[in-house]
């Protein structure tokens, strides 16, 4: 080998060419979710809700939270569009929640900051 040639690079896997480690895949992407399953799991552990947390619990909870968020944002987006606005503001969230029977029941005791009067 002279100066111009680079040395042959070795992969370090030997002659058998053993399996390379698979690319890490988050639990959120495995479950097809946008919400962070790992963070939900950590918060469940830190919150002292139970001594042990099952593997499926944070996935299920993240899925429920994602669904509820999507539902509220969909209705709030419709409320914003009805008011000829391109940005969702707290008032639109308030209108979305209070005009939906099930969400209103679920969030009956919740006050939305800057949401305005519920009935207006």
C-alpha cells in the first residue's frame, strides 16, 4: 500500500458477517401513535399510582390521550373556521367542548383559561 491508497476498512463483524443491531424504534412508532409512550410510562412510574406498571398501560393511555386531543382539536378547528379565523384560540376550545354533549360531560368541572362565558 503506497501513500495514495487508503487502508481497507474492517467492519469488526468477522467473516461470518453477524447481524448488525436493528435501528432503535420508539414504542410510540410501534403503536402508530404521535403521543410519547415512553414519557407516559415514566410519568406513571413517578406518579406513584401503583407499585408496578404493565407494558401495555402507557400505550393504552397515550392512545386515549391522543384520541381525545385530536377530537377536541378537530372541533376547535371547526369553531375557528366558523368564526372565520385561521388560528385556534382558547375561546374556540371552549366552544368546541361546551357544544359537544360527551366532551361537556367529561370536562364539566374544567375551566378553560381565556375561554369566555360558556353560554355565549
